[in-house]
C-alpha cells in the first residue's frame, strides 16, 4: 500500500471508458457554429418583427374607438356572419335538390328561375323589395361631392345591401349597380350619377339587413361622420319594407362577346 506524501496532488485515475463509447459521446455533443448562431439571431429578429406588425395592424383604427363603437362593430360583424351562414345553408339545400331525388328536372328549372331573378336584381333590371334603410342627406352648403356619395355606396355594399337607388330634390331616382359612376356637377349645384344630374337633398334607399347597415353607417370615420364634417346631416331610418323601383338600362357591349365553351379533352 502506498501513501501519498503530504502536499502532493492525488494521482489521476485512468479513464477506463471504452474508446468507442468515448467517440460516440464526443460526436453527439452539440457544437454551435458561427453560421448557426447568426441564423438563430436572424430568426429571432424576424419573429419579433412579425409579432410587432400583427399587433400594430390589429390595433389600427380601433385604438381610439369608444367601447360602444367597438360593440356596434362587433354586432355588425356578427349579423353579417349570420347572413353568410344562412346563405350557405340555402346553397346546400339547392345542391341537395339538384343532385338527389326523382324530380331533378323541375328542381333544376326552379333553381335556374331563381338565379335569373337574382341576377336581374343585381343588374338593376328588375324592381326589388325587402327590409332595409333610408339614408336622408341634407346638404345646405353644397359641400357633399361625388366622393362622399361614392363612399356611402361602397359602405352600403360592404354592409350587405343588395339593391340601392338614389334620388335628388327633383325626385328622379337612379338605380345604383356595379357600373355606376359619380361626378361633381360643373356648377357645384349637385352631382351627376350615371349621366343624371341630382341636386340635394339626397335620398338613398337600400335593401338589406337594417341593423347591420345602420351600424355600418355610424362607425367611426364612416358616412355619417364624413357628412357631419362637410356641414351636412345624414339620417338613417330603418324600414320593414323598402321598395327599390328605379331600373338600370343595360347597354349592348361594343367590344365584348361571349367566349366559346371550352371543349373537353378527349
């Protein structure tokens, strides 16, 4: 037996780990290269930028809104969601009638007729009736231009309005469709809609869900607030039945022609 002398370092024990195991342990030990560190840093910066952008976008336009305004916006979105769900259910029912049952021919004819009537309303070639709103616009200072009324039309469509017409002091109404345009009258006495000059006060009828459209008109930065900034007044009245009777006259296309049906590949 040997005894270490005082003050001497204890003898190191020899490493009895098999050389093969030692090589595996060293190979499995993680080694961070410079490229990996740079890549991790860039990924972190990218993630931080994306999170910041999402937070900024989600709060844009609503940070200064009042709680009541946010509730109105949420109610509007919920109503629109219910409308879309109902439309999906209707389309699914039509599909079931067309693909199943013994009377598919009559179901197809009924569906085609319904499509024709829908397209006529959307094209403005047929009168329409249903629940909706009336937007009365007074403009004593003649400050409401074509841009404001175009904004009103866009917000009505965004709120789900399906048939819209506008009239002026003369009572002559113009049906608003996808191709409608607005111009300021040369003498600033009113506006020109699809070639027809209208003078204030203006009256807009829109068929759609009354609460949804009313909420859309009153959101911060919406039509009613814009009218107020122009010294005008906008009043929204909800109705159980609105009649849109003005018709749009279709013009014959000068350049566009129906394309031939694509032949199926053999």
